[in-house]
C-alpha cells in the first residue's frame, strides 16, 4: 500500500498503518501506544508525521467528531459517515446515502463546488440502549 502511494516503506509507517487498520477510529495517543508495543523507540512526533503522510496520501482518513480529538481510520475512498454514542463514546461507520438526499444538498451553493458531505450521527449504541432498558429504573 505504501509503495502504491509513492511512499517509502519504513518500520514506523508500516507500524502506524497496521495500527490504524487494526484499531479503527483510534485517536493519536492510542495509535502511539499500539505502535510502541513493537517499536518502543518511536517518537510521538514520528507518529504524527506518519499519520500526516498517510492521510495526505489517502491511505488513512482523519475525522474529528465535535468535542473529540482527531480519529483515524483505514476506510477511505467512500463517503461514509459515523455514529457516536453519547453514553460510552463508541464510534461506528454508517454507510452514506445513495442518490438524492435532501439534507445533504445545500439550498444555495454560493459558487462552491461540493464533492463530499461529512455527517455524524449522535445517540446511544445498542449496548447502552440495552443496559439502560435493563436498569431497575430504566
């Protein structure tokens, strides 16, 4: 994948790319912890630099839900969205709508050429809904 994106293959790049693939929606600190399990000597700055290079090359996608730190994922090349659980913070992918969707079509483009929409759904995940329903006062 790295060579296909015209990036040199280095141990930090392989480790970061692997961490993002294995831990979708991970934040930078989580990725650093995972990478350091195999490359203890890697610096925080090196991981940041690799994440920047991988994002610029289109090998990973960075998104930042409101009130959260940046998250990284390997699912690129489609216009999928995300669901964030307000209770536990879990993040899940949500496939984007196909065809005309009124809420994703602006009334006035004002000359902008729009090629992507980012949607974040907020609510409670199935586990949190079930836990609330099972609670004595739920």
